[in-house]
C-alpha cells in the first residue's frame, strides 16, 4: 500500500465538511458541554490517524468541531489495559479493547452501557459486526476496527519454501531472527493453531501442551514484543514475526521487502471496540467522540492511515481504492473462513494461561536471557575484584602512613 504523501486539499475539505455537519453529528448535551472539558482516551499505540502523511489528525479535528479536548494515552496489550482498570488510580472516558477482553470487562462490571441515541452514526456499522459473542445485545460496545493475525517475514532472508504455516516461528534455520507476541492470548493462539486446537480451548492438557510448544520455541526467539516490532522488522533486526495485518501494511511503507501470509492452520480474526469504563467522568462527551469517529469520511481516512479494516462499508468510499481493495486488509471469504475470533474464557482458564505464560517467560531462559545473566555475573565479578584491589591499596597506604608516623 502506498500512502498519499500530500492530501492537504482533501484534509481542508474534510474539515470544512465536519464543521458543516457538526450540528447533526453531536447531541445537544455534547454541544452544550463546557469548552474546557477534556476526555481521557486510552488506546493502543499507533492506532489513530495523527496528521502525518497528509492524513487527518483525528483528535485535533474532533476538538475543532466540538470544543472537547482529548487527552490521548496508549497501552500495548489488552492485559495491561485490564490491569489499569482493575486496580484503579486512573480515570478513562474511552477505551478500545479487543473482543475477548471486552467480554471480560462486561462480565466484571468494569464498563457501562452506552446511550446509542448519542451515536446516530452507529447506523453505518455493518450487521456482521453487531450482536457479537462478547456483547450479544449491543449494549456496551461499538466496533472501531476489525482485522486478522498472520505472519510477517522478510523476503530477502526467508526462503519462500518455508512459509505458509505457523511452523515458521519454530524453524531453527532462523534462530535469533524470530519475534514473538508479548501477550499470552496471542502467543498461545499461535501454538494452539499450530497444534490443531481451537483458539478458545479450555482443556488443561491442551493448554499445557501449548505451553510446552512455546517453551520449545523460546531459544529461537530474539525477543517478545508488541509495538517494538515496527522498528525491529523495518530495520531488519528481525526477519519473522506474528502480528496484525493492519500493522504489516503500515510497515510495508517503510520496508518493501516485507511479506505477509495467513497461516494455513488458521488464525485469529478480531474486533477492537469502543467502550466506556464504569468510572468515566464524561460519558456524553465520550459518546460524541465515538460518533465522530464513526462518520464514514472520518472512519475512511482513519482506517486508510492505519491499514486496519473498517466495520462500515460506507467508509471504503472515502479510501484510496488500493487500500479498499487490499486482500490483506479485506481478505476474500475463503481466507476469512479459516479465521477464529477469541471468546471470553472462564476465570480458571485465564488463571491457568497466566501461570503457564509466566513459566514460559521465566523458566529455562532464552539465549538472550542467558547471555544477559552471564554478562551481569561477569560485571559483578569484575566489580568485586576492583573493590578488593582498592581496599587492599587503601590498607597498604594506611599501614605505610602509620609506619612513617
């Protein structure tokens, strides 16, 4: 995908349209809100158009249209988002979890029902993304994007004969050049698909087998990453990584040698959604923000920039055709048929997976961890020797001084 470098004219036009549409886009409550009000938006890193490459700065445009300021903060895993909400101490008005985490947040009462009368643009959402398994009554969530997981690889260094399967992540030929997800749900999904299990298995024996598979992979892994993948793959520090298709399209602009495929055994197909935490202080303004991002033109520019897939077909009319027709962002039905969405797992399964993942990350040690430990030991030993020598010198000086006296 080639992003359009200069879109100043279209950006000005879009902003003009937004000003013209503002009365229809927002509720009376939102328009009457104090101009100094700010909403706290907690989102994934690099997951909104920010004005670069000639695209709309979504948050700035929202503030221009409504007077509502946006404090934008980021996280890198669903689990870190969950921990922040669960432990308190921070107040957010908008969060954007993935489907399985959305189900968990609903079940634990950490999010509140949305007033859809404040979100008329919800009518643009395609039926395929409503009545989801995690929110069957459409009370707590609004789709933001959807997408898929696959494997990114560098075509300069990875043999085409080796691609097609999840096996590539376990191929010893590429030891030290493989990256892996740094969150348990995605990492276990790779092992589950490789071994032929459902991505939502609750079977303890299956999960332990997957953990053992991840242990086997560990010596080959350069590092466990989330947002760090961008620099590592673009700069060719690593050659292979499982990640989200939308991010692959983003990386491709900076390294045209990167390839992508959907593993033949199956893969995760997900929805990330807007939700409003139970502790939100500005619910009406948060709903105005959701409504703004669902406007087809705003959604189109935002999702074109991100490379992720839009949950409303109307938005594709406002995208570069190259993006709207991409089979990575919008795979054909026969490919999507191999995808499986994450479901919310029972607490006991989550606890088991958490414990097994901790074992994978801490037991045995990857080659990198072993080297780090060895380096620390060497440094400590050198420091101890230097201290010993220094003490002896001081003792000798003291003795010489006393003798001289």
